[in-house]
C-alpha cells in the first residue's frame, strides 16, 4: 500500500527587505524536497496576501481559517510548514503563533524563541547571562532624543548602527564620525521602531550552524566570511563576487572547538529548534557573539548549505531531516 505523502507548505517571502532572498530560499527547498515522501507547495506570504504558486505561474489563495487550499476541486490541508521566511513574519515568530493555534508543526524555533532572538537587544541580554563576550551597545527608540556625542564617547568610533529587529544587514551603517550618527540612526529607524548602536569589534567574522535532529545535536563546520566591502552588508552577502566564504574556516583546533562549543551552548540556552546559524567575531583574544539567525538563508549560495556540503549532507537530506524533525517531541 502506497504511503500517504505529507502536504508541506514551504512559506517564503514576508514583509521585510529580505523578501527576494526568502523567495530564493523557498524555491531551493521546493526543488530539493523529497517528492516521494512529501507533496510540496511553495507559499508566498506578502502582508495579508498568501498565495500558493502553481507550476503554471498562477497563484491559489490560502484559506487562513484552517490553513488550506483547494486544488482541482479537492481540499488540501497542510500537515507541516517549512519556514523559509527571513525577517518578519517568519523569523520574528508572528506567523508561528498562528501555526501553534492550529497545531501545525513547523521546522523553525518556537514563536517565543523567534521573537526574542530576532529582537537583537533582548537576545544580547540573554546571551550576556552565559558569560559570552558581546559588543557594548545603546538602544534608541523612535521619538527618543539621542545624545550623539555621549554615545560616541561611550562606544568609541567607528561603530555600527542597525535596526534592532531586522536581518541580512538591511538598514545597517558603519559610522566613522559623530556627524554621521543622526543619518545612520534615521536610516535604521526607517526600517524599525528601535535602533541598536554597537561598538565596532575588529576581527574575523565566523558563522557556525547548529541543528538538533531528534535529540542529537549536529554542529556544522565553521565558515569565515570575508567581505570585499567595508563590512558584510546586504550587497556583500548576496552579490556574486562581493565576499569570500571559506568553509571550513582556517582556524586552529582550539579555536574551532571553542566556537562550536559556544554555538552549541547558546542553541540550548536560547531554546532554539531546527537549523540555526550563529555569527561571531573572532579577535586575537576573544570570541564575540554577533547575532543568531533562526531562519538562516538556504539558497545555493547561502552559508548553511555550504557547511552541510562539507559534512557530506545533501540538500535533499538536510531538508528531509528538517521536516521530519518538526514532528519530533522530546520525551
């Protein structure tokens, strides 16, 4: 008897500057998901418009009452969600609360974990409790008067200004003079209600993927990210030739073990689930936590697929593991 295939909704798109990258990630999942086990649907989210994209380019509206569609006259309800939305509403947990209410499992961290890790300042407070080194920072809310001179004196120059809740370096500015701070903060606040101003930590940027699969933690090889621009901004991340991503990173064994152990510890401490990437700055004396991506990029050029390939894990296997893991409940 033929086993019934699970209906998988691959959600992508979203309402942030990462929309295009997210759609690319969703299409990669669609391309590589095992069709013998899963009946996959590419579902593009844009505001209240949720459309399942068909092979002929047409879209089918999603019934949000029970998260279903009608295909050729039949009612199709989704069994599981593959979350490929970078930014809001996928990576910040908003849409995940909806799936929780419908009791539909999904591949990423919970709505609560997603919300506080996406909020960079809140995430930093939780990470600080573990003793991991962090850049000093100041949070500025929209409408709040900022003491530009005071911020520069406290944090030093240069420094970084970024939206407190955003990804892919959207709205990020490297500031080299106090006179540049007002414009940089305004740019960050154009994308978010809060701006985070952080001390610049010179060093090597290292990414480390972690995935707890059915209770067994997989720590991926390290990747060093070398931007050909002043820092690893949106263009450097997604434009061919604008950065070098070296996997495995050329670090000594002691440093490799320390970074991997830190990433593994933070994964558990923050309560992460699914495939997650931690980014660090490595200096001559310390490892600094930079950020966590609970829905990291999974397009062909993204870091996690590169790390999985070095481990001998194909995208087909990685995505199948992610979907199967969504149903796993620890005893």
